[in-house]
């Protein structure tokens, strides 16, 4: 589950250079990047459900992707009502 200050999002498009367009559940569309320490372990494609940590500056426009949910975790989120 996302911690305080983090939000769940769905990847809408790849923008190149480890950047993605993510529609977040708080209603914002953010340009998100994969930070270097997560770059090798996170292989992200369109439609993946991720946790986004918004930046302190431009928090409604930019963020970092810090977690990618597995298929089993996505089903759990749907059953609990976090995803529609």
C-alpha cells in the first residue's frame, strides 16, 4: 500500500528516457521517471499499476515511480476497492 505522500497510478504512455505518463488516482496526470536505484529492477510497460511518489516541487505534474504491482497484487487491490 502507498505510504503517506504516495499515490497509486496507471501508466498511460512511454515517453522515453525512463519517463512515463501516469494517470494517478488523485486525479492528476503526472510525468514520472524511474530513479536510478530502481531502474534495473523495474521494467514498466503501458497499463502497469505503480506507486508514484510526487516531487516536493511541481507535485501535481511530476513524480517518481518507486513500485510496480504484480498481477496478484492488482487483483487484491481490485477486490478491496482501491482500483476500479
